C-alpha cells in the first residue's frame, strides 16, 4: 500500500514547502523508494495558465501539457518523478469538476456541499495520483499550498483529516513547515508563532508528526527544539531546523544530517535501504569548487518577479555545473533597450545573451534590438519561445530585406507576417489551457549546433505557445537571411519550425519550445550546457 506524506505550511506563505517536499523526495529516492508527488493549490483559478507572471511566477509545463505551479519544477529538479496532469490540483479545478457532476445529475438531486462533495473530490484526486495499476508507488508526497489558517485552505485540510482516518495513521505522515522568526531587539528566535500555527492545525483535527522550522540564517538551539516539541506534542527528533543554506542543492544534506528521512520512515512504519547520495553530493561539491565566473545577460518582460523565470535561472545554473563555472545571470528589462538606448552600452560586458519567453507587445523592440546586437557582435545567443520569434523577425528585417516583418501577435495587419497564429488556434476564445502545450517531437538536422548538443537525431521537448514560424517565408529567410532550420516537428504535410540557427555565427540558437523545463542539476539540458560552453569560450578568447 502506498504511504502518504502531506506537507503543510504555517505562519507565513512562501515558507519553503515546495523545496522541503522536493528535498524529502530526493532523500527517499536515494533510499530506493519509488515516489510520486502532487501540489494542492487553494486558488480558484482552474490552473495558473492565465495568471500574470508578476503575481504568480512562472508556469511550469509537464510532458502531457498541464500548466502547473512552479513548485513542480522543484519536484522535477530534485527527484525523478514523472509529473503529469494529476500532479497539480486547484480549488478552481475541484469546484469545476463538482459543478459539472452536479449539472450532469451525478449527485441524484442531493444538495451539493463542501462536505462531503468538495472534500470527496479532493480525496479522489489524491487517490488518482497513485491509481495507475502499472505503477506501484511506495510513497506519495502531497504539498498543500497556502498557510494554515487561510480560509482557502480549509477544504483541503479537512479532506486530509478525513483521508488519514480512511487509510489509517500508519500510512500517513504530516510534515508542517513553519517560520521561527528572529527578533533583533531580543536577540533570539521566537517559537510562539510556530506554537500558534500548530495549534491552528490541531484545531482542524490534524496533528503534525514532523515540524520543519525555517530560521533564516540562524539555527535552533537544543532548548528551543525541546520547547517546540513539548508545546506541539511531537518527539524531539521530529523537530528539524531549516536554516538558510546556499546553494539550494545543498539543503538535502542538512536534512539528511538531522535524520529527516529516518524520522518520516519511522512514522510511516516503512523500511528502506541505506541512502546513496554520492552522485548528488559530488554535484554540489563540483558547484562549490567552480571558480571561473561567466556573465550572462537575460532579456525578459517580467524581471521584477524573482520566480517569473525560475526554470531558466536553474537551467543556467545546471549548465554552469556542467562547465565547471559559476554563471552570474543578470535579468534586464527589455524596455531598457528601446528608444535611444545603445544595446552595446548595456550588453557589451556579457559573454552570452539570452532572450526569454513572454506574451504581448511590451518590450518587443528591445528584444529585437538585443538579437541584432548578438548577431552583429557575434556574441553567443540563445532564444526561447518568444525569443525565437523575435530572432526570426530580426533576421527578416535586417538580413532578408523585409523591414516590415513582424508577428501577427503584435501587428495583425503586417505586410510580412513571418510569425503567425498556429492553425489550430484560430477561432479559439478561451485563454486557459488552449495553447500548444506539452511534449512534441523535434527532428534535428545533422551538423547543426542543436544536433551536436543533443547528440541525437530526434528529441522531445515541452511547448507553451500560440504562434509559430510562417513557412511561407522559409525559403527566403534561409536563402537570403542566412537562417538555418536545425529542428522541426513533422506536422501533417508540412513541418513546424522548432529551432533556428545562423550559419555564420559562433553560436546562435533559438527554439520555439521550453528546454528549461527538463533541466536538472544531475542532467543539465544540452542546449543550455552548450550555450554556456560557447559563452565560456568567448570569455577566454
């Protein structure tokens, strides 16, 4: 029978539940256990696909096309879990499903209520996570978004209380992540907020088995740990100190040192072999030893939100590990490169330039100016999604004699629409869940940068876009503009352009998909790895 670990949070939001869940998953996998993971989010959006990146951060996409919370990115980077549509559930998704059942008459005329109908639907989604008869999971880790005490979280927590009764306490473990603030005037950490948070959880009917205490740069004393254990009714070994640790990938070793995995396994009455973290530890040591610093400029539209490009940030970090260097990444607002701004003044100090994804007109001229600078200065360049589209526009305007070239996203009436709406997107009105989403095949052209990076003829990458390269301009852009199509997806009687390069450039590569979603510290994404390698070569020349 699958064992379940539920991760809740208290005192404040963004306390680190996702990282804790991912680290615990890594520790359990290192002990030979098969794992699956899930995020329950309390917001009423059906999924984060229509949310503003300034507010929510990036949308992480799975192979099967789910638009999910960015915490699933943490799960993938730390574990080998196969994430899917089942891995992220929201209040909006739950209510939408219940309302549809009510409209179909499945409740046989009964009054539809939060209890039992909403809570039953939540429990059914948790069971669905482990219901595949071809997959036998030892452990399922389920993170509950929000903070204990929030109105939005109550149905989820009530469902978990019921779930524990149904499967039995031996098959269930609650891990509560809470903030222990340091009061400067008193010169000490204060445990009272944690006590109140646990009390709120117990009022709901849930007794945490393990309490993970976020303490900032400080560490809990033995006395403070004993105090929390006594007031919160948990054993001393179940109090885990989670001080700030850099780099992020060193955090699991701190939890391992404190025996987090042993404590959880004891709570679950589960036996497992000794852990093997050698490969992970070696990766962290390699990261910490790197002394060469590489400066990369990334041009984006949502740079004020730290998590808006979370997977890109991490993918470049992974690429640095692969190249024994530290990538110093500076996100630059695209609008800074518009108007009278000289791109060279801003971009010259960098050894590599990346143009990131996004939607809408704002900042497009700055991104096009960036591409032109990278092309003319022969600076290694990497474009992702919208980054590929603006690269096509720049090449069309300045290399293929089409000064009015544009995308129909920005100018529906442009004379040379080198980027246009995907055929299957025409007529679609709903914004959520309607883009080209998920994993698609890409055939690579031998001898290109992409083919060298992947070392394969066919790859599969994840997508999230509505617009595509307009094949009506393929011949002109390749013949006159010097553009090389190095990757394409076979689509009926034509090919969807996925990767473009420049023949006469040291390393210029732009992709329609999102390669960052598949990068992990142990297996850096090949294009990111070779982009950093090219930038490193430029820095040494």
